[in-house]
């Protein structure tokens, strides 16, 4: 048997064959897309507590962009995602560092009648650059989430879906001109700052 001789040519050949294999074993470096729209800022603050379980919050949407945007105010059915905008609350244990808010807007799972108020023109607002819009004072009973008493990190999500098919039974006729403005409004998905809630 002839002795194998390792020559520079053989070393180069081995490297040429193995390099693609080694490269395919590297960890992926692609970044995960950010699901949230940073053209807007959503500010969440506590207003008052009417009961130990029920809290009131103020939510303000701010246009941080350099151009104006038409946005739709939350209405009857928004929490249940029966109409746009879809809104939701996320509540996670403040003492669990591994807990994370989901990337999706959480839908209210409570049973409801299925009726929604008819759309009105004043529910569509134009925000100029730097303008803000009060999305309303919201009361929420955290006991409905069936979580244990404690301290939680809470955020509010706002997601405008202009092309969304509206569901539910409208209590009246939707304003056609207002619905046309909804269809042309700015699609966006915005998450508020995080606040602590104790209950």
C-alpha cells in the first residue's frame, strides 16, 4: 500500500469541499421583523380605580410621522374584533422575567350580544404630524381574565385594519361616507407603554 502524502493541493481541495458544509451550519443572522408601527406612539395612563378589581385608563394616540394620517376611533365591537380598529389588553406576571406580551392584539373572549353601534363620521379623525387623539377612557375588570391576584405588566394594543370585514349586527345603518373614509384610513398596529397593575 502506498503511503498517502498530504500536499498543499490536497489541503486546498478538502477546504473547497468542506467550506459550503461548514457555512450551512452557522446560526441564522436574519432579524425578526418588528410587528409594531413606530409612526405612532400610544400613551397609556391610569385614571382611577372604581373598585379593587376595576380600573380606568386613558389612552392617547400620537402621530410621530412627518405626514398626516386618518385613523379610526375604537367603538362598540372593537374589543371583540367585530370591527376596526381592533383593540386589546395584554397582562403578564410582573415577577416573571421570562414572560412576554404576544405580538398579536388580544381579542376579548367574553360572551356578548353581538350587536354593534352604527359607524358615524366623527369616528374617523385626521392626525397632522405631532397631533394627538384621545382614544377614550377605558374601564377594565381584570378579574375577567381569571388571573390570580398580584402585580401585572399591562399594555394596550390598537390595530387599524381598513379592509376588515365588519361583523356583528349594526344598530342602525353605517354611514356610507364614513365607511369609505375607514377603507382609506391608515393601516397600523401600535402598542402602548407598559404600566403596572396591582389587584
